[in-house]
C-alpha cells in the first residue's frame, strides 16, 4: 500500500466515513492489505522495533541505536525493518553510512480508526 493510499484511508477512518472493522465486514482487498500490516506487527522483534522507532527522539532513530538492543545479527534486524517498511508502517533514509527510520503515523492512525469501536466508548 502506498503512502498516499495510507494517508487517504487513515483520513477516511479518522473522519468516520469508512466503516471500521467493528462496524461492517471488511472487503477482500481491505482484508488482504490489513493482514500484511498485522502480520508485520505479529512478531515481537518487529513490534519492539516499531515501538523504538516511534518513541525515538525527534521522531526518528538510527539503525545504529536499534541493533544493540537485540541479541540478533544486523542482517536479521535489517530483514525485520524491511518487513515493517513493506507493510507501510515505517520509512527510512540513508545518511552517509547510517540509515534513519521513522514511523508513518498515517499507518497507525488507519489501524486505530479501523479498530476503534463506534462512538469510541470503552466497554462497561
């Protein structure tokens, strides 16, 4: 899913014009796209990476700060980051020898909109 599609879908969910997961059945295309995102989030390492990236100072973090936090090889960390990028959750930019990552908030906003109960009320 492209960044532009995520922005449009995220805004639509935020505006309430598109049904969320809890208000109407998903269409096949939407289910396929959401499954890719949830699959990317379904791994503890990727979930931790996403959290570290999202909470990074200034909204971004260098891969040099991510790798030491795990007992995994650099290629394995790179693979996990690639899957998060392919799911449309993060983006990156090379600066010299280092790569910097940041969260794409429209992606998490879209997920939040899809998972939010109608009226936004908490269960009693």
